[in-house]
C-alpha cells in the first residue's frame, strides 16, 4: 500500500514554520503505519521548493526534492500517480489541482487535503473551492476552528472533515522551578511578516512600557524574521523600550531550546491561529503561556488551567505577563499543566494514533461504498 505525499516543503532542517513542522510529524505518522522495510508501504514526498538531493526524513520514506522546478515536480508526480498509490496526501491547499489530475490518472486513489490556518479560509478563489469540493475525498484540518471556517468558506459539509491536531517532540527533561526573577524574560516566536499585527507582535511591544513599570529589568525576546522587522524595531524605539526588546531573527534548534529553558513566560497574543503549535513547544519546556482568546486557541489552552487567555490588548497582555512573572507558583503550575497536556494529547505517539484512525476510517468507508 503506497501513500504519496506532495507538499511545498519537506525535509528542510530545521523546518521553517508550522506547516513544515506538521509535515514532519505527518511523515513520521504515516511511516509508522507500516513496517519501515516494506516498500509497499513507503511514503513518497515531492517537495516543490526543496533541494534536489533530499535525505530521507524518516525510515521507510523516500523523499524526492524538485529544486523549485515546477516541470520536474509535475513530471515526477505523474510518474508516481501512474503507479496507482492507495492514497494521495496533499500538503498544501495551493496544490489542490493535483487532486483533479489524480482522479483522471488513478480513479481508485483516495485524496486527502491537509488544511492549517488562514491560507485555507481567507477569500479562497472559486476554482480552489470547486476543486476541493469535488476532488478532495477528505479534508484533514488541524483544529475544529479551521474545519468550521473552511467548511463555511468552501461550501463543504462539516462531516467531510477529520481533525488532526499538531504534535511536538517531548523529552522527559525536568525544567527547574524558577523563582521570581529580577531579570524576567518573555519570549515570543513568530514570523514577522505582513500579518505581524494579527500575530500580536506589535501588541506585545506596546505592552512592554506597562511591564517595565513593575519589572524594570524585564526583557522581550523576539524569535523570527520577516519584512515587518524594521517597523517593529521602529515601534520599540518610538516607545523607548528598544533596550528591553531583542530581535534575534531565526535561530537554530539548539539555541531555541536554550532560550525556552531560560525564559520565564511565553507570550503570543495572535488572533489568526488555525492551531498554534508554538504554544505546544513552549509547554514542552514547561513554560507558562499567554495567548489571545481568539481563533483555535481556546481549543488548545484552558484559561487559568494551562495558560492565560486575554484579548489582543496591550494592557491585558501586560497584566497577564506580570501576573506570571510575579507569581512563581502560578507560573510553575500552568507550565507543568501544559507539559502534561502535551504528553497526553500532542506527542508524536498521540499523533500517530490519530493518523492510523484517519486511514482506517477512510479504508472502511471505501470498502463499504
């Protein structure tokens, strides 16, 4: 049984962005269904934006990069579809035309479209909505929120969706209990692109003057880069908090892990999250989180139990951050509860179980039809 995966980006290390990280876990989950040495259960990835010489991302997986060459990408895709794979996994909505091509070349192949966030529900073209309605057998969304918004935008019955939440890698390393610090660090991780307002980065920076009134040595560490970086730096200067806001750009996995382990609070008051994998990553390091009460976040975070939820308002963000900075017992309790939630619901093992349920359900439905 061969499953063919197509995505815009596979195999890149470290993965850039939530979709790439989800893809990494998806590939592991699909490979886990069958024995790694059985080529009948191999997953083939065709990465449109990847290098030509990709290394296999996980045992039992053949990864094929196409080096930004769309003609090569299409040719390799057609060649593999003609081998009649049991399933086609479409890793991005921009690739939905491949579902139509697959139905022409291999009618029995089941098609699965994976849907993440605003890119699937924000003003989809009529063609994209039509192709999704008629040629995607299943739509796999990372949250109920994404599924509901996409169902409305595309005119698709909600019953056609399967929810497959994101996952993160979790270790058993104990995070030392942090005392209230004179030099508290608030960390945020995000793209700094045109949507930085929705991501809440300007709101975080505007919260810093209030934070500094009560914690004058506090620091905001911003991880990520993008075209909005200059304007965000200018905002910090205008508010006279530039000495307390550090822009580190993109960092490697080891450096990011070190920052998480030494930080006191993770904060990202984003209102555009289709899921919010960065909160899981913070929880994996037992960090307490501050998030916006918007999008899919309330599915993920329980206010007062695993984090603090606020409106995207600088005064509310500052109050929540200061609450966690000043109350080490609450901070530790929320961070530990978040860690337990990740271990129970969002580990790779939990993800693999959901992937198995997804394909077993699709196979059963196909057999019954």
